[in-house]
């Protein structure tokens, strides 16, 4: 009878934690690029899809980044990061404040070009 019961017994599933879950459990900041897309007809257009945890946002706030939401704070950081990378080894044009432009979309996301 035990053999029959064991056949129908639910098997325990072991859930493997994601990198984000592990970092969050440790209280560590986590950021990852999930996807990128570049328009082949106009390589200035495209996007990065990012994933982060609350500890990453708190770290950004601690370092002076601001916004009304977590997404705005991460957008602010990403824009600064892109400007920093773009300006390495280049002079920023005197008539502009940055090489990277932000456009806030109606859906709450930000386009960077």
C-alpha cells in the first residue's frame, strides 16, 4: 500500500532563485539589462529594458539621483550613465547640455536618443 501512496504523492519542487532574488535577499543592489533593440534603419533609435531591485534604487537615492518614482530614478541614472559614456574622449557640443536626449512617453517610459 505504501508503494501505491508514494506513486501519487506530490513531489516537492525545488525553486531555483534568480540572481535578483538572491541579491534582494542579501540586501544588495541589483540591475540587469533584460533586452535591447536597435532600429536597423535608424541606429539612433532603440531601447534597453532594465530590471532592478529596491536596493539598487535606494543606492541611487543615496548618491543623489532623484525622481517621482523608482522608474524615474533609474531613468535619471541611466541618462547620466549614457552621457558619461558618450562624453568619454569627446567634447560635448557647446550649444547642448548633453549628448543624450530624454523623451518622456505617455506610458511612463523614457526614450533615450
